[in-house]
C-alpha cells in the first residue's frame, strides 16, 4: 500500500514539474522589448490622462460667459485626447522628432510639479501656524464672541488644510467648492485614509489595464500577486529528515539573508543585555551558562560571558561579571555569526524542555561584532613576609618561581594596614623559591599580609550549535543542546565542591589575639623638664617597711569604695530605683505647687479682710 502511495506521489510531482517547465519556457519566449514598450506607453498614457483631468476641472471652475475660451479649451482637450488615445506602440520611434519633443515636455512637466509641491508645502505650514496661533489665543481669552470668531477662522484654515491634504492626482478639493457635505467629509479624512484611497485607485487601474492580458504576461510584468500560491524548490542543503518528519502543527516561515550574512563569517558578538523581569525573579543568569539565541532568521545555542563597562581611566574598560545585575543592562559577549548592529534578539534557557512560566530569560540588542574582544577579571595575589629589614622585606608564598617574579617587577603592593610597596627583584637561592625583595614606605610586621592587585584576561568560549529541532519526530523535546552545569549535577546526583577557604567565618575566630604592649618608661630627667600638664600622674604605693598601718588604711579605704558590677539583675534594680526616684520628685514638685497656691489664696483673703476692717473703723470715727 505504501509503495502505491509513493508512486502516485512521485507521478504527481513529475506532472507538476513538467507543467512548471512548460510555463517557464513560455515565459522565456516572450518578447520583452515589445512588452516594455507597451508598459512605458501605458505609464505615459495614465500620466497624461491625469493632467488632462486637472485641466478639465480648471475649465469647469471658470465662468461660462466667454464662449471663445470654452471652445479653445474643448479643442485643446480633444487634441490631448487624440494624442493620449493614439497608438502608443509608436512612442519608441523617433520619426519627425516627435519623441524628442515629448521628452522635453515631460522634463518641463516634472519641474512644474516639483515647484507646485514646494508651494503647497509652504502654504500648508502657514495655515498650520495660523491654526496654532488662534488656538493659543482662545486659551488665553475667555470671551464667547472671540471664541466663536476663532472657531470660524479655524474652520476656514481647516478647509484650506483639507484642500492641500486631499490634493494629488486630481482628487483634492478646489477653492471654489462650497458644498457643506463635501467639506465635512474632507475634515474627517486623515492621512491614512488618503493613502488607502490612493492604493485602491492604483489597484483598480492595474486591474483595468491588465484585464485582457494572460496570466503569463501579468506575472512577467507585475510579479507574483498577493494571494497566489508559490512553489519553492531547494536545490541542495536540505536534509531528508526535514521532509520525513514534517509536522503541519509547526508552521515554517521562509526568509532570506543579506549577502554579508550568507557567508560563514563567525566572530565574537558584543551585545547589550538585560535579564527579563518576568523570568524567575529569584534567579540570575550566570557566566559560561549556555543560552538559546533567536537573532533574525537564526536560532542557535552559545555560551555567554557577561561584563560591564567602566568609565574610570585607572580601571579596565570591560570587567567580567559572574552574574547579571538585577535591574540594569550589562554587556554580553558570545560566539556566533556576524550580525548587523542594532539587531534585536531574545534568549531562552533551553529549547528542548517545556518550562512552566515565562520562558524568555533575557532580551538585548547587538552593539558590534569583533573577533577580538578584551574582557578582564580582577585577580588578587597574597603573600607573607619572610624576613624584614627596616623598610625592605622579603615576601614569600605569592609566586612559585623567579620567572613569575620577573614578570611582575615594578608591580604595586599593599598590606592590610595600608602600607604601600613595590616589587623589586627575585631573591637568591638561600631564600625559598618564588620569594622576592620588596620595599615599603614604612616598616611592616611579620603578622601583616601583602596583597598584589592585578587583572587577568579572559577568552570567551567559542561555541556555536544551531537549533535543528525541525529534523526530529518529537520536535519540542527531541533536540538537546549543551546542558548547564547545575542541570548535569542534578541529573547525576553530584554535590557542589565547596572550598572551605571561601566560606564565611565567625568573628571570634577571625579576631586576632589581644596584643600585650610593654609599659612606657620615661627617663626622670625628661620628666623633670616636662610641664605639669604633660607629666605622668602616677600614684606610687607606699612601702610596707616604713609603716604597716598605712597599708591597712589604704585597704580599708578601697573596701569602702562601691564595686561596679555588670550583671543584668543589678542593671534592672538600678533602672527601677531611678524610675521610683523620678516619680517621687514629680510628686514633691506638684505638692509644693499646690501649697504655694493655697498660701497665695489665704494671703489674698487676709488682705481683703484687713481692708474691710479699716473702712468700718473710719466710719465709726466720723459718726
């Protein structure tokens, strides 16, 4: 059964191919010179017909009183019609100088059209400026009369604008039209509708012109029209799996590449990338993890290296990042085909498995393509002093051989305490290998750690793997590209190797042991010369040999001094007592205020009683 189906399929395929070859031969037998002559004749015919329509419209707008002018216009129109609707196949001939005259007329007409367009644009700008000025005046003035006048002026200017907008190929409004319905329709029209009308009119012209022509001629002149089915044949380069595992649920979009993109030219592509905010807010993208890129017509997998640019002159231009920043763009470099700048792209974590949620992990745009991009990473080397001689010290455990020391001669050093130094020269044989001599601006200690800050150049991974999921039967899950390290460890059940030196430590373990310093001893001669403020205030304990009673007095005095304890209970008790004392103080203050107020009231009463008694005694004396 399958053999019969394949035979029928092959027979049908051969018939279609033979029919196509016949049509191709018919197309090749066409006389293209005659066809081109007819096509140019039709073009000139349409152009002159449009000019004659404009002349007729101008004649209609003029007064009908002058009969002689009307007769002349009619004669001119008839002459133009005779010229236009003549046998246009003779346009290629140059008999009697007709072709040269027509070419000169066409040149003059093109110049006139350009001048008319410039005048129209200038008039349009003037009308727009008037409308803007009137609208601005309406905002400032609140008068109803002024508003009505401005509205009338706006209507006039809008009519003028509509006249210039609708003008083109004899279809615009003219100055003499006073029909209200036509004006309202012109106001409603915008640029989009005008363009649509032009396209529709051109389409109708093409249909009328090529209505009687055969399909072969129309295809040769117009090309393949919209809505027609096209058969595409690929000569080579298509694997048989593409046809064998074809699935109609996955549509195929056919596109072409530019000439510069078709060559197999690969290099490092530098882009500006940002992690998509909808892709796993808790996750970030890691350097050297593979991503699937969709750039133009290409889909491929590559390994990305993230970096960030620095404007500081003392630092490197591009510094490598281990992870993408969360809410800002960064530079991303990957190996792939050369792409023009300003080409947008999207990134997916994988094209094999179906991910729940938002799949697009990053978006970006191509900045430039360069085969050599310099990306550097910060590298910090550490060492320990081996021998110290004033400001000179021998440092070990930073390099492994004198050759490495020779490469870093003149490099800047720094200790944890901030003392700066310079690498001088590798030490001789008695010293351990890799030991070198360095000078510092101050004497360092054996407990100091010496740092050397440097930059290490990183080469991005050159990996390119095109996505070929259309060649598999099970398209979504069959294609498998490069897996990230996290997925491989999860599948194999491997644990991440943890470096103990990279882990955070407790503060108590990091803190150094408290150092004990020797007491400061000042010579007596120097103490005698010092002023009183600078002299040491040290209380000397009296010797027990002179009197034993003095020591007992001192001990009794020290016992009387209150001991300060730092227990939590004592602190709570002290805070409670302070609160009680503050409450008592507030109560005593309030009581004193009340007592004073009562005393003042009693004093006032006494004063009033004394006045009354004195007045009564005076009255008695008078009587």
